[in-house]
C-alpha cells in the first residue's frame, strides 16, 4: 500500500536532486507552501491530491535523478507530436 511516507520519500529524493526546500516543493506541487510540512507532522491529504502530487513529480522529475526504487513511478503523459506535413 502506498502511504504518505512514500510521497515524502519522493519529496526527499526530489529535494536532494534539486536543492530546494520543502516550502518551495510544496508550493510547486500543491500551490500551498505549508502542505508538505503538515504531512511531515502527521497531516493527511485526499487521494486525489496524493495521486496528482505523485504524477506531478513523475512529470517534473529532474533529469539524471534516481526515482526512489521502492515506489512505483507512474507513466508520464508524453507530449503530442505534431502531425507530419
């Protein structure tokens, strides 16, 4: 089962790869600079927000950074190719 601790592991790996603070990541992902801190202190989020966050990380993962191995990475939405002329 995937839990908040798994999302926080993704957050930690992203932070390690980018060098940004929790507040910055939280703002980028949730448009709320305090949400990750709240989760670290035991707060919860809805399933929809959780899934959106994991997808955001997958689609915005830093090139060359390793995704946490114990956590399944969702497929990203590939950009649409323009039709050949």
